[in-house]
C-alpha cells in the first residue's frame, strides 16, 4: 500500500461549514423553494422516506462554470482531488459591519499576509464577513432595500484577480449568498473564477466557488483543509454542498 505522506491530513478538529437545509432558509430571488414530501411512513411502510427538492444554488452550495459559460464544465466533472483543498480565512467583519456593501481589497489581503504569511498556491480563500449570524433572518441575510437591491459584502474584482494571478488560488468561499457583493449584478467574481475553469483553461479545470458557508469564526486563519461533498448532478450548474473543515 502506497501512502503519500506529502498529501496526508492530520487533524484534531472537524467543523461543519454547511448550514442545515430547511424550508425557511434564505433564497436568492427567483430560486425554487425548498420542499420536503413524505413518501413512506414507518407505521404504513416499515420505513420512513422523504423526497426533497431545492435549487442547485440553494443552501450552502458550490457553483460550476456552466452556470455562467455555455461550454463550461458541469459539477459532475469536478475531479475528486479538486474537492479536498487547504484553506485560509480572511476576516472582514469589522469592515462589513460598517459597510454592508464592502468589497475585499488587495490591501486587505496584504494586511492579512503581513501577519500570517503569503497565501500559499492552491489554497481556497474563505471570506468571513459575519453574515453567517444573519442566516436565520432571511430579510437581514439578503438585506434588500426598497428597490429590491441586495446589500451584503463580497470579493472585489481587483482582489479576486490578484488572488487568481498572483497567488494562484484554488478558489474562494464566503458566508453570504454570493462571493460577489449584493450590488454586483454582473457576478464579476464568479465569472473571473469560473472562466479560469472554462474549457479546461489553466491553472485548473475546476476552481472552487462556495457560498452560504457557516462557522467560519471557528476556523484558524490558516492550516485548515476543506473536504467538499457534492451531489454529482449530470450537467449540474452547481450543487448543494456538505463542506467540512479539518484542522
């Protein structure tokens, strides 16, 4: 039996980074509702079984390139090794508390690196905004104004491009409903990351975009490993994700 010690994972803590899926969770406007239907009952059938239904981008989820690019790969095409990745966590809770539309900047990244070191190649960068605490209040989580525009923080385009080209990251994740801020109707960060996965372009055929994460406050700034469980939906534009962090 061959053991690759370089890729071995040693850990003492395992943390769920996925929210519990329920019918009342915050939903992107226009997304299908979360539903559960009882199919079999113990007293009648000898076992209990439900059918569930939800959108591919509901709850804690991962986005695939074909959600934005016609020829992009679908979620079932992600290689298994691409779903086990090291992670770093950048905390912008203070900035987001003052400005709900705050965007991560290159300066924020440089401040983090001055304290914790250069972000290693192949990491997933998780942005902790504090929004996870709003999950049980869908109005606060989506934070829509009188015009229906959403307000929550995200990755700035310059910072995203810097992370892709200068740090060669494996992807990003966030505790809001989008790695793009609520004000970005063009999904700039999603497109920047997923175009790198479009048609197998370098540096990776499957960069990671995770949204609606939770428990990011329980992770160290560096040293965690993510294990991202997906539903291998044929042609899927994404998938609800069971994400765990080991450290």
